[in-house]
């Protein structure tokens, strides 16, 4: 019997989690060179919308949501890797206000390097996350690959009246983030073998939490827009929300939730800066105003299985906060607001206290 814990999965891949994502600038180039596809009138949200998932109108007042997400190990434990990858993929359904229905596994495995039993633990972790979300892991596909890869293709459903796209934000809306930032920096510290024992589960515990609140927010008409914060970091996904909504965002850095501010400051000083954070800034820095250093690193930090970014009508904030508690979230604080866009930066990070 193979002891799966003897293998450090992060040593078998060049990237980690959503930090593996192709940078926004390179992705833009890829998509621009893709041929224009035929028009499908029932396709409510497709690739051109840069949203979290594709949405197809079923013609009965509801829509199917389809998404996929996969990446290389962000933690060493195979069961936890499977859980995190699955939670991250399912999050796209919640980010659209939907309810997940089923999932299909995507597995790439270096069969000559890592035992099959370790892959089995990854699948077991993915199945555990699906079970928590109330859906079956109904099948999948696997290939022999040079690095371990795992994720899901997920199908969900949403009433069209409850669909939450990233392009509905309005000037005056208050912005909320349902999970703290810092996952990328902590997992980079782990990869550099600088992570202190007292911080060993901080990132994992955040990444395995399902964003089920998104389904709850579907019925709230004063929730104008929603997306989840993953590999492009808070600044990148907020920039996409602003561009899709015709708004600009003003964020107070002091109000951003951080996993552990003292720990993150320590690892920043130790040089544990994710490569994805630098690539993100290089891709969209011209749209974001934020001082160099710790604030820039945190708002560009690639999050794996990050929280929901929610844009809420200011007159209904107290109602929203009560609904968030009902949905199982910790008490939330607004991180900023939306403004009309004219010219200049799409996102401004204010570090004044």
C-alpha cells in the first residue's frame, strides 16, 4: 500500500493552483486570434463576456450554467488538492447565482512518477467536495501528463431572473468580498519551504470553503453583479467587473479582508511573492492605481478558490448583510464602492487609513 503523504505534490509541478492560469494579457491575445463563432440566440453568456461560466437559456425561465476549471497542485496532500480543485471549479456556478447539478472530473497524471494510489486520493478529495455541495461526481476523463492536474467540469442551473453576471454593477453600489485575500502568498511560502507551522492550514482552510452563498444571493434583486476572485487577483477580477459594467471602483485597502495580516507581512518581507502576482500586474497594471509594494502584491495576488466579489445597491446593504449571515458567512464589511466611469483608471486602491 502506497503512503500518499510521502509525496510532496507541489514539487511535481511548475505552477500552483490558479497561479497556473495564463496571464490576462496572453489570454487576450489568444482570444483575439480565435475566429468569430456563429450566433446562438439562446446563449445568454459566452466567451465574449469574460464571465465565470457560460449560460444557455432553456426556454422555460431557467438556464443551464456550464464551466470547467483545473490546475496543478497548490498543496502537498492529495486529498486536500482534490478538495480545493473541486471547490474552486464549483465556485463558478455559485458566482453566477446558480445551483450546481453534477460534475465530471478532469485528471492528468504522471503515471511513471507518481503512484496511481495518490491519484485515487485526489479523486477522493474531489468527490468529498462534490458531496458537500450536494452533487455527484458523475464521471470524468484522464490522461498521462508530465505534471499532476486535477479539476472539474461542472453543470448548474439558475432561474434567469436570478442570474448574476459580472456586468451588472452600478455607480453607487457597495462592494463586498466574502473570503480574505492572501492565499497566493501563503502557498508561495509553502513552495519556498518558508511557511511556519502555525500558518500551515490558513490557506487550505480558506480554499476548501464552498461559495454556496452565491446561490442564496441569486434571489436578491439588489445584488447587481457578482464574480469570484481567482487567478487574476482582486484587482484583475474587479477590473473585469468594471469594464463589463461601465463603472470604476474605489477600494479602501485598510478594509480588505486578509487571511492573517501579520503573517502576510512577514512572508512579503521574506520575498514570498507569487509569480502570478507579477504577471497579473504586467497584464493589467495600466488600469489599476495602487502603490507599489505590499498593497500591490495583495490586490494582484492570485487567489485559488477565492471568495465572491459582490456589488450591492447601497439602499439595501443592511438587508444584504442579514442575508449573508443567513447564508453562513461571517459578518461582512464593504471594501469600497462603484463610481461612474469617464476616463482614467478602472480600479483605484486607496491606502489612506
